[in-house]
């Protein structure tokens, strides 16, 4: 979970999210909302993402601001759950 949170939040390509689906949603003003353990246990889900799924949440009143922040300063808006996982990853990582 921590590694997935870091991948979606911290791994970048030219300053933007490395994952193309994350990049799409973040450009459109979504919040990286929640990671779900074993949400997709199909063979494809296990093979592609170890069964993890992510939710992006759109708060309509914030989408323009979130999009501008992401596109302008490359800031990712994320929930407390995701930020906690990112922090835990950073504390324990040897990368």
C-alpha cells in the first residue's frame, strides 16, 4: 500500500505523475483519494496491480483550483490516507 501510494504520488515524469491514469485525473482536478487493498482480485487485476485499486474523487468546487495547482506547480492534492501512506513509505524506504 505504501509503495503504491508513493508510486502514484511521488514518482514523476517531468514533474507530473508517472502513472498515465493518475496524470489524467489529476490534470482534471481530482484528488488522489483512497487506495483499496485487494479490490480487484481478477487474474488481470492481480497481474497488473497486485489487486490494488485507487479512487480519485472530484470535488466540483475544487476541480479548477486543483487542476491549476497540478498543471502550474505540479502539486498533487491527496487525502490524508494517501499522505500517511506516502509518509510511511518515505520513513521506511531505502530508495
